[in-house]
C-alpha cells in the first residue's frame, strides 16, 4: 500500500472542510495485471460494404494475470463474502449460476465501448436499445461522408410470405438489378446535397434529402447484462440480416474477453429454447397445443423440431 497523495496529512479525510487536501490511498494489486485487449487501441471487424464494429475499450481493462474479465462479475457477486481463495472452476460455476438464474447486476460490472459505422436504417433499429450510452456523428455539425450501403445482387431478398417484417430467399437477378439501380439513383442526391450546402443551405436541413442507406457512426457503450439482451434479440434469426451481422461481429469481439460468461450465454440464452406453459402441457400430455392461434402453432412446431420431436 502506498500513499499517493500530496501534501495532505494522513488524518485528512473526505468530509473535511472544503479547500483542505484529502489524502488518497493507492492500493497496489496483489499480483501483475494484464490488459484484456493486449495493449491494442482497438479491435475492429469490417461489416457490410463500408461499415465496421470496433471494440475501443472495456471495463475492467486491467485484470489479474491468468484471469479473464469474467472475474469482475465474480468479484461483484462475492462482495458480501470477500474473494477468499476460490478456485477458477468455482468462479465458472458461479458465473453460470448467475446467468441461469438471471442474477443480472454482477454482469453490469463489465462494460464494452464500441465504435460502429452502419447504415442509418440499421441505426434506427439499434437506437431502440435504450440501456446503452450513445454519441453519434453530427450531420448538423459536419458534412456527411459519401458512403452508402449497397447490397450485392444475391443479398437482395424477396419479401417473405409468412413474415410481414422479413425477407427470406433471394429474388430473381433482373429485379435485384433494378433495385440496385434505384439505390444508385438515390445516391446521386449526394452531389446535389454538397452543391446546396456550398450555396449556404444549413447542413441540418440539407441532410433531409439523403437516403437511409447512408452510413452514420457512433460510440456505443453498454454493460454486459444489457449487451447480452441486445445480442439475444439481434443475433436471432428474426432480426434483419443487416443488423445481425453487426451483432455477430460484436459477439466475436467480446467473446475472448469474457469466455466463461459467453459460454453460459450461448448455452442458457442464445441456443436455449423457452417453453410456454401450454407447450409444457402439450409435451407432458402428448396432446396437441391447447391454442387455435396459427402463429403459436407454428412456433410450437419450430420448437419441437429444435427439440428433435
Ligand atoms: C425482430 C424484431 C422486430 C421488431 N419490430 C419492431 C417494430 O415493428 N416496431 C417497433 O417499434 N419496434 C420493433 N422492434 C423493437 C423492439 O420492440 C424493442 O424496442 C427493441 O428490441 C429494444 O428492446 P428492449 O426495450 O427490450 O431493449 P432496451 O431498450 O435495451 O431495454 C432493455 C430492458 O430494459 C428495460 N427498460 C429499458 N428502458 C425502459 C423504460 N424506459 N421503462 C421500463 N423498462 C425499460 C426493459 O426491461 C427492457 O427489456 C423490434 C425488435 C426486434 C428484435
């Protein structure tokens, strides 16, 4: 233990009259610490044609050598007992127990900060997740860069006949090409946007003429509990493919930092199957689902298939 401060006397404590210096005790770690990002400024994965997800910071950034950032979850959970001499496998069991039983607050002790570039129509879906802290590129303050999302021909999907919100298999090439040509037309608005801002139209107005395929950027910080919630919704097959690829990339970036929590997340959340009481009853009795709702029937069929029934 070292005395970090200053010219304060050792008796000076917080709560002393204003203006008096307060002493700060800097406590040395018990052993060497390592950076969870191995000293990197950022870990980046390209996404779509002009986008990316970069992990730019983590809390905890420094962890005891030989541990992972999962240890911050364990540390928080054990605050009432003290760390003691728990073994690594006991830590693993605790993290898995916490996740299984939705003891969520220890997972909020780990935070991730990302820098992301994505099309505006994806940002609109993303921003619905209210539990993150966001700071976005200002198109009032700056001219927006000339970057538009243009899918490849085979990635242009036909409107799903079963899911009004979704697209499933690809559409015929000619129609896909027509759609790309429509996107190209909308991108041509950019040169007029530039021209009119140069003539003095305020950037905050001029941007209204640009399409939602335009890329925006933000810093996005979220704790692990809420990030798992985000990922469970946006890595799911019901999420739009263009946001799913971002969620998948984010998961790849965090996995090596919290491997124990990630494994538990995959086993208990992401790849688990939630059963309603009607489904449990159907399974128990061997009778059909006691609901005449068509969508519920379909969902039960899908779950049965996943369960190998
Ligand atoms: C496949 C899919 C389709 C969707 N379709 C549509 C759509 O058609 N139209 C549409 O508008 N949205 C749509 N959404 C968005 C969806 O309804 C949610 O807004 C979004 O997924 C964010 O979820 P959330 O509120 O749970 O997350 P977050 O905002 O991250 O919140 C996490 C949790 O915190 C709690 N919380 C956060 N803020 C509050 C608060 N103010 N009050 C109380 N509790 C709070 C809630 O428990 C919440 O579940 C869709 C989402 C998905 C994944």
